[in-house]
C-alpha cells in the first residue's frame, strides 16, 4: 500500500510543473479584458523594420489610435489614424473560447488573426494569421500583430506585413494614453 501511495505522490509532483504552466497561460477572455482596458485616445510615434515600413515610419509625424468598447462590451474597435486617408480599423472579439482580430486595412484587404495563448504573456498579446478576404487584391497584407502593454498608460503595437509568403516588414506604434 505504501508503494502505491509513493507512486501517486511522485506522479503528482511530476505533473505539478505542467499544471502550473497551464494555469499561468493567459486565456482569451483575460486577454480580451486587458484589451478593453485600453479604451480611450492614444498618441505617439512609429518605427519601422524593413525598407517600406521604415520609409512609412520616417514620413509619419504623430500617430493617433482610438480604442472603443462597443456592442454591449462584446467588441473592441481600434481606429488607427482616425479621420485620415489611411485610417484603418481593428475589431477584436471573442469567438467561443478564442479571441479573434480582423484588421480592416486602408489597402482594401481584411486579414484575420487569432490570439495565440501559447506565445503570449500577461503583458504581451500575440495574434497569428488565420486567413482573410481580398488578400489577392493588394501586394501585401498584415500577417500578425503583437501588443505589448507597458503599464496602464503605454503600449507598443507591432504589425508584421507579408508580401505573398514572405515577411515584408514590421510597423510598430509607440503609444501613450491621452
């Protein structure tokens, strides 16, 4: 009997790291609540990696993003460059136990992304490409996004573009709450 008890204790101890890791993983619901806390106006600057993104960032003065919780708390709308010719909209919402993001690009395409809990952390929300519409109509599209929460009043929002199957560059917005 003691041997069986020791085997049970050993098995429980060996399984403890996996249980701790699973409970530490950020859920889609928790990530969505973190995003909804961004509601309000944000301003800052842009930086770019890759020739096209770097040129766009250099040509950009001040950047403005607005976050608004809508649809009775079920959707977060982000407006990038509101009221400009290049305005884009991101819509975040839960789809069952998943958090999804659709990026409505000024280029006319609509890539969709899904929250990746395995590569995210409480202050780093990662979204991976999950299809989209009108992707063939433009040479490039946003393929993934990463939002780094630097306290309650500062975020870095990185948007990685692809041209076909190849990485084309990353535009990062460094934003402060207004």
